[in-house]
C-alpha cells in the first residue's frame, strides 16, 4: 500500500531513528541535541523547508499517535519495531505526542551555532552527499594519481551536460570551507566522513569548476 510509506520512510522515520539512536547510546547522545540537529537540517535549505516544514512533521507524529490510540489498523512491523526501540516500551501514542511537543518546543529556540552544536556524522551525510560521492567515484579507487586528474576526469565525464553535477558539488565545497574553516576544523569535522576533503582540495575543486565553466559554458556575445 502506498500509505505504508508514511510509516517506513520520510521525516517521521528519521525522527524515530534519531530517538532510537539516543536510546541505544546509553546516555552518550542527547535527544534534545539530535532533535535540534533535525530542525537545523530541515532549515538548511529553503527547498527542504518548503517540501516538508517542521509543522508537517509534528502533525504527522500527532496523526499517527491518534491512529495508534484508536487502534485504527496496524502499522507496518518495521515501524512498530522502530517505535519500540525509540520508546523503550512506552505507550506508542503518548510517546509520539511527546516527540511532537518536544520538536515544537525546540523549534522556538533553534540551535544553529555549529561551535556549540557541531555537525554530527549523519548531518554531514545529509549535507554533503556530492562531496562523499565524488570521493567514492573519483578518488578512493586510486585510478588517478592526483586530485587534479580526478577533477579533470570527473568534469570531462559530465560535459557538456555538467551543470546539474558541478553546481551542487561546488556549492557543497564552498559550504564546507565556511563551516570547517582551516585544516584542524576540517580534519576534526568533515574529513572523518569525507576522507579526501581538505581546505586546499576543496579550493582546487572550486577553481577547476570555475575554470571549466568560464572556458566551456560562457554565453556567446
């Protein structure tokens, strides 16, 4: 059934997965911190917030809580198991309502300071998929001797239809340079997830993209 996707994918599942990870961490993770990261991720781009604003997420949690309380059909087994992990046996409806209320409360005082609330590994996976993919496809296999050769091969492989590939890749590189200023910050924050990323490597990427666009994609007079 198409409605099963409500339970097994999308924002409600993401919230429950974070809550389950907190429960499984034995106290090393904070539910408030993880939910603040969820709010920050939702607000990271206008597109994400437009597609699924936080008010929609909390409404979904309340709606499913009502379904659980009414016994209106059994949710998929995968969802029930995840809810059990996250809530540790708590009443399903009450727990979902509590998550919705916590999200609403935290939304009133969002935490966007990356020094106070550093990007987590899952946030980096969500925020920098193009940089991660570039490493997997063009760097880690060792097919090319230098990053410059990797960049040249990647750009050539997409040309002339490279706009959709290069624009988000360059945007992520620039964002990473802002969020992780300097070698130490990047080594501590981004490199454990995107192993090839260094400030110089990202600057080289931006220069290569800019050079290619200037040479190959400048509008004719």
